[in-house]
């Protein structure tokens, strides 16, 4: 059975929204346990010290929700493939940046 474009868009939105909502709720509790939190430099501004304990790498959950949503609902035409490739590029950049902060 074929879905209309509106049904596919709504399905994709709901899938992504629900997946990301549940994943972030679960993931934040796991991240705090694993201490994947944003490090705050001692020599930085005093206003940054209130960010102590902020979880990092939350984009993994957003990208995961988008990934699942796209594969379930979207027709893979050329422009979607280009957008997906750019999203993955920015996701890799964010992952590298967060990982670099955690290792130093």
C-alpha cells in the first residue's frame, strides 16, 4: 500500500520525535553514570562554571532518530542522498569535536 507524501512526512516526524525523546531521556541518565560530561577549563570565565556536569555527545540521539525515520519513511531520491551525506559529515565533525574535548 502506498502512502501519500503528507502521511510519509507525518510518519517520519512522529518516528523521529518519539525515538529522540525516549533515547535522550534514557541516554542522559546513562551518560551521567559514564561521566561523559563537558569538561570546564579552570582558566575560563567564571560564568562557564555553571555548565559543570552538562552531558556531551547528545547529537548521537538526534542523528539516530533522523536515521531511523529516513529509512522507514523517505523515498531515496538524489537530493535526499545529498542531504543525508551532508548530515553525516556534520555529525562526524561534531563527534570528533566532542571526542577531542573528552580526551584532553
